[in-house]
C-alpha cells in the first residue's frame, strides 16, 4: 500500500484528505507545517507528498527543496489556493510533479497521486 504524506496547516483539509486517501487504499502520514513535513519525509520515506504552498514555520517551496535534497526522485504534488499561480510555477520549476488547487475533488487528487506513482 503506497504511503502518502499530507502536509498542510489546515487541520480540516488534512483530515478530509487523509480519510479520502485511506478509503482508496493509501497509507497516510500528516504534517501541520513544512518543518514536520521534511522530518516525516526523511524518517518515513513516503511514496508521495501532498505539500501546501503556504504554511507556518517553513513554506512549501522551501520544504519542497529540502525534500528533494533528501531524495531527488521524490514525488511531490503542491497544494495551492486560487491566485497562487506564481508560487505554483516556482514549485514546478523546483521539482514538484503536479499541483492541486484547493478545494480539490477526490477524483482529481487520487488521479494525480496514481499518475505520479505510475499506478494508472
């Protein structure tokens, strides 16, 4: 079962996404900020990461770069709010594989995860 790390400072989004992914058969890890995301990625080695762009203590682009320093092949999907196109482009240039605009539908999120994991 692939393990997915969800890193977002919004507890509601983390819980909702974790439940959605668990129903689809994924294992789930949760981080409430960028520092915890990098720590969990390093220690738990998830198969993919859903990483919010804007978080306290360490933003998503900085966390993305640190995750890629740990594993250059890390599969990271950025989570963005409407209007964050510039930050999304920066994250894609830095190595993110895809992005989701919040609020996202289950089909889009699961499809994006399966695609980057080669499960489609």
